[in-house]
C-alpha cells in the first residue's frame, strides 16, 4: 500500500494542472486566427495525463487512481472559484472518466514499448475527456446546469464557420483543443522518457 505522503506531490501537481486548465479554457487562443477553434486550456490540460502516467509507472494503477480522485476533489473546489459551477461540473465528470480510463489502459500496456502506454492511454483518454467536457460545459443541451446555479447561460452553441461549413462554436473549440492535446501529448513523451530512469517502478507496483 502506497502511503499518502509519497503521492502528495502528484496530487498537488494534478490539482494545479486541472484548476489552471479550467480557468484557461474560458479564454480563446486569439492568435493566428484560431480564436474560434482553440482555447488556452488545451496547452495545459495534457500535463494531467503525464502526471497520471508517471504516478502509474512509479506506484502502480491503484496509486494513480488515488491521485486522480484526490486531484479531482481539490480541482473541482478550486474550479468553482476560478471558473463557474458548470465548468467545474463538466471538468470533474470528464476528468474522472478520462483519467481513470487512462490509468487502466496504461496499466494494460506498461509491458510494451516505453512510449506506447503513455501515448495510447493519453490519446484515448483525450477523446473521452474532450467529448464530455465540451459537451457538458458549452452545449445548449446542458444549459440547465447554469440555471440551477442562477447563472447566465454559458453555452457556446452559436454557429461558426468550420471547414467550409458551419458547426456550433463548442464543437469547433472541442476539435481544435483535441488536436492540440494530442500534439502536447506527443511532446510530453520527452519528459516522460527522460524521467524513466528516475521514477523506476516499485516492486509489485504493476497491476495492483
């Protein structure tokens, strides 16, 4: 059993990444004409998968799930303060589902080539996270969440041009964010690979 104090740095890192991402996702990346397909949150959130995978490699999937759950609670509380209740709810739901899926896939693939477990788990986790987060946070179908908290409708459902057609803004943002998440996920393989010799798996850590 991994003691809480040993995974505390990973919990703090996870909470910080998610809280920062929930704040930054409210701001479009208004450069190079990408304001309608990208937010600043796309650049920070993929680090959560790196934290998850490093925890999993060092301490095993049980410890990774602890980091996800602890980071989830702290991040949701901070996100209500830094963002809105709806974004906090959407983030919490997407975060739990995607990160727990990431931990499970990583554990199954940990015996393969060193890059496969972190990249494939991040790729699949990012798909689930993007669909859940942007759908809940900005689709008109879930505007009732804002109403419950007595807030103005925060949906981003108005149409924007996209690849010669039109889609709701939240769909455009979701696609743009997903593409950047994958690029950042690929970049995160560099620090992951660099830390392999430092964060060696503990005995019996895998599949616990």
